[in-house]
C-alpha cells in the first residue's frame, strides 16, 4: 500500500503561519574540552575530561582542578569541534 499525501517534516515544530520554528534554545557557539597528558594510565576516569565547558574560564578552572591529581602532568584546552582546535596548555 502506498502512502499518498504524507509529508516528512524536519524535527521541530511549526508555527501558525506554517513556518518551521525551532523550540530548542540555541547552544553556545564555542565550547571547550580538556585533554590531559598523564604520567600513567588514561584520563578516562577523570570527570573533568568528559564534560564540555561553555567558557574558557570554566575550562581553566576545571584544568586546575584536574592538575590536583598526581598522575596529570599537564592539560590542553581545545575547542570542541571536528577537528579539535588547540587553545592553550595549562601546567603546574
């Protein structure tokens, strides 16, 4: 059986004029992540490495917190995009 008259709409709602409206708030345009250089092991167990940061100052504070772990040598702050864009190193 063929479905006639069925139209696919993109995810989101439509307003009264039939225009597509995006109900979700706009995400921050620039987000940051932390990449740690470790003495031994990986940074997978460090919660700061998993979280995205909305501002550079938030990322710097989290990097300083990450450096309290004795296995972390230094931390790179990168822009969360593909490919990752290096921003700065945070060291002891």
